[in-house]
């Protein structure tokens, strides 16, 4: 076997290395950017609530992209958090009210965006609060009153309990019943409670049950600014006179409310491709979804108390669908986007390394030349004693034959055109040693 070329085993190892690198790249491709799921489940809320109404809109939009969506009705934010945190639940997305998640929940979840305001409503019987003419303006005025605050564990109940604590009061300072808004509206009509406190979007059908009740009004939060600074997940929203219902003059004057934000939340590790298409649909759905918002206000990343997903944040920084999603079919945009996610980092590493490609090629040539010079040096070391005193003709003839064979093998070396100087340097050294052997042989034979 020639000493100037790599062995078959070496070539096999190199080939195996290249194949392994290619496989690793594709594995990394699938791990880092998983494909778009064809079926997902979204946890919403009660069928009459705004979570479910928004879920229906999102379902219709995602199904246009061949993503089958199942809507799971739940008790609301707390139930949705439990489902999203449970890997066995099969729920990928869910609606959650800001201020409900605890630190354990936040460690397992990411938010995509806030999608609409969920104002906190306190509907009260005017004959039960104050003198019947003064409008309720402070939560303190409810002390000692019969109030419904939503079902146990609901986002409404969580917020009411936080407000009670913020005021330095205790739940025992109120006569609390954990009733749903539907049941609370019936109790208000019958006079069994004095106020109903709950969180719901202004478009929710349940509000109609309240503003139609005679002798009822909605609380104006004079301390709204203070609430939002103490509970940073809250926003202050303005409710113009008659916005809830012009026909029933509700609210009866311009009103300030405090409002959590409805977030679309996902489990960590959700497909980036699903996030991209969902964010695109959120921009379409939220454009005119609520009367409380201004144009372009949602989707929003303000007042979120669950860390926003990086891909969702990047999408929002662009402020619109990316070039790929504007001009390519969705399935093609997803695949091109996935390829770019892998290729751009590889190019960032590969292009600088390409500057070293000539050195890598030269290294192979240097290794071959080093082997050749090593073999030539062995011949020279064997011949050196014959140049200085010894006169063994048989050894000289054997070395002459060896150097001739060496020269034949050297002539078979494949040398790049840009590197022929190295080859001719080797040839010159071979010729020099060969001439010295020939001269010494002639010298001995001439004696």
C-alpha cells in the first residue's frame, strides 16, 4: 500500500463522520423546530363567556390552515392553568386572566399575548348601598354587604380576595357567596345579595342579565390608578356613558374600571410554527374584537404576569406577519422558516471556517509530504555511512534501487496545481540524494 494516501479505513471513518454530522443536523432541525401539529386542544371557559367566544374565532381561523381545533369548556382561568400544567391533559393553549397564576404555574408556562381586557365589574343594588342616590366609588363601601364573587378558584374570586387584602380587610368582613355570574344575577333580582363582583369582557352576553335589572348600577373605581400601581397585572380602562347599553343608559355616567387582561397561554415547548400561525391569527381576530380597546392595542405584551414566549415576542416586535407569511403559503412559509432557523446559525459558523479551508487542504498535502520526507530521510541515514569511508557496493546498489523506486512512487502523487512547488522541492531532494549515491558508486568502482 502506498505511503502517500490515506487507508481505506481512514476514508471510511471520514465518510462516517460526514454522515453523522448530516444526521445530527437533521435531528437538531426536528428538535429545535418541531412541525406544526395537525390537531390541538384549547381550554376556554363557560360556553356563555368571552373566552369561549374568542376560542370559536381562533378555532375557525386555525382550521383554515388545516389545524383541527377542539375547544374544551372549563370553569375558567384556574382550571385552564391546571390543564396547561398537566402534560397528560392534551391541552396546548388556554385563556388565563392576569393575576391568577402562581409561581409554580409560571415556571411551566409561557404567554403568547394579551388578547382583550376583562374588566372587573361590581354591579350593585342602589337601594342596598349608601342612600340609594350616591354612586358606589370605593370597594370599602361593600364592607358588611352580601356580595357574590364568582365560583371558588375562579379568576373573579382570586381578584376580589386580592382587593380585600389590599384594603387591609378580611373575607370575614363581608358576607361572601361563591356564585357564578348567572346565579348572582338571579340573586340580585330576588334581593338575596347586594352586589355581584366578577371579571368578564364587555362583549360577554352575561352583562345583559345585569344591566336589565331595575335599580342597578355599576361601581366607578375612583381608586383605579392606585389599584394598577399596587397590582401591576391590572389596567385602568374608561367606560364611556352608555357604552354597555345605550338603551338602558348603562353605565349611567363615564366610569373608571380596573381590568385584568385575558392572556393566551401555552405550555413550554409548544411548536414555534404553531406560535407563528397563532400570532398571525391573533392580529386578525383582535383588530375589532372589543369596544374597550383602541385600534392596534391588541395583541399586547403589556401587564402580562407570565413570561412571554420568545417566538411570540419576536413576532410582536415585527408588528406584522413576516415576509415569508405575507407572500408564501403557510405550509411553505413554515418549512422555509424552519430551514432558515438552522441554516443561518450554520452559515454564521461555516463562513468564517471557510477561510481556513485552504489551510485544511494544505494540511493534507503537508501530511503526505511529511511521510515522503520521513521515508527519504531513512534512506539518507542508511546511505550516510557509505559517503564517509565505507565502500560496500552491494549496499550502494540496493539503496540506488530503493531511491529509484521511491522516485517512481513520488511521481504518482496527485498534487493540486497550486501546490506543485512542494512537489518539485521533494523531487529536487530525491534527485540530490540519488546523484550522491551514483557519484559514490562511480567513485568506488573507479578505484
